[in-house]
């Protein structure tokens, strides 16, 4: 019976994280990034896309049928990957540009929130495994309730992160009438056409040309993939003129 309880907890965690759990490489990517200006909207959005790609690629590693050891490993990698993504955007919080520092802060906090949730999941699973090994497993109801609540918290946090990513990719690139929260968009971007194309190619490379050009599909779709698609649609909207367009 205890074995069944234990497997039920593992199953719930695995299934609910199958489309949301990051599990990628260690945070060596940060050191490979070419130095970028914290006040340049183009550099800011390039970094946002880099961090988004890291988090999204990490989601592909988790399988709902993962064994306990593998699941624990993926949870810890998820924690580290999101912490890494937060580190990538952190420096842009010091930007003198209002839209860069505001949106960078939102993305940074969102990444950290998800990282902390995965840390709680790893700690919870470790506790279950330790108790199981001692023949003192928690009650099935309590264990499932905790696993479900943490999984739902991750889902909600990813939705908030997706919104933050879109804002961080759009607001700093838009030309505004002034530097206040009441400012209006002028219809132009603050980047030239070649930079615009570079950002679109970056998203195509990281998320797939067919995926971003097709747009959001009916039914379930990874939240961060949708964020990338929305950002791509924004960049491809020709109603918004590049800074060097007449």
C-alpha cells in the first residue's frame, strides 16, 4: 500500500509537469553571452529571447513516466535553469530606460518565482522519498494535495511569466511620445530594420520557423512557446515602422 501511495505522488508530479517543467543545461550560457548595453532596447530584447529559449528548451526534458531519481534530477535542473534565466536579465534592471528596467524587473521576479517553486517541489519529493525509505510515507491525500498545489502554482506562474516576456519584448522596442506611464505609441519602433529582422530570425531559430509563423494552435500549447509566437507576431507587424523606415 505504501508503495502505491509513493507511486501516486510521483505520477501526479510527473504528469502535471510534463508540459511545464524545465530541465536543461547548467547556467554556463550566461558567460557565453556577448556583452550588451543595458540601455539598448535591441540588446535587452535579444537577452530576453535568450533567456526565454533557455527556459523553453528546458521544458522538453521531462517525461510523465520518469522514475523517481530522474524526476528529482529534473526538478533540481528546473530550479537551476530558471535561476540562470533570471541572472541573464538581472543587469537590465539598472537601465536608465524606463521601459527596459521596468520590464526586466518583472521578468526577473517571474523567473525567480518559478525557480523557487521547483525548489519546493524538489524538497517535497525528497521528503517523500526519505519517509518512504524509512517506512513512514505521508498520507496519500496529503501528499497528492501538496503535489497538486505546487504544480498549479507553477502553471499560474508560467502564465505570469509569459505575459512579462511579451511586455519585455514589446514595450522597450516601441517609440513613445514621452517617458511617462501615460505616454502613447507613435507607430514606430526604436530599432532599425536589420535589427528587427535579426530578432525575428533569433526567434525562428530557437522556436522553429513553422511554429512561429503558424501562430498559436488550438488546444494545449507550452506557455513560453506562445509568448515567443506573440512576440514574433509583434515584430512581423508591418504597421509598425522600423526606426530607419520612411
